C-alpha cells in the first residue's frame, strides 16, 4: 500500500475512478494517523469533497474521501462513513486498510 502525496500524480491516477465501497466507523484522525495527510486537503471546486487520499494497492488506485458533507469541520470531527473510489473491487484494499488502522490504534 503506497499513499500518493504528489497532487499532480494523484490527479492523473484518479481519472476514471468511482465509488466502489465504503469505510464504516473510521474517523478522519484514524485515516490521518495511518495514511498521513490527505493529498487533497482542501475542498474540491464544487465543495463535494473536503479530504481525499489516493493510494496504490496491488497495482490498482483507490481513493478514500468524504462525499457531500460540505463541511470540513464535520468531516474532521464527526464523519465515520468514508467513500472508497476505484475501478475494481475494493474488498482486499479495505481489509488491509482496516488492518493498518487497527494496528495504529494499538500503538
């Protein structure tokens, strides 16, 4: 699992992705502690996404993002339902990410 921090590269990689799953019960701080800062850390132009990570996993690109909260404070302090974007089934990616999140919580 490799997080992409270069915004130009991340933007190229997310082309054609769409919602393929969800992360339930995960906070912004869980994601930040596990993945680092989101590559897209400011609201999108249409304000539908406040925070987004782009991750390469087993040769596939996945994204983790909030969707239509329209409120950065809510996203950071209360949101516990994140969207997973990609082009393929996210089950293995989701399982690995949840495993890493739990490992970080144990530290």
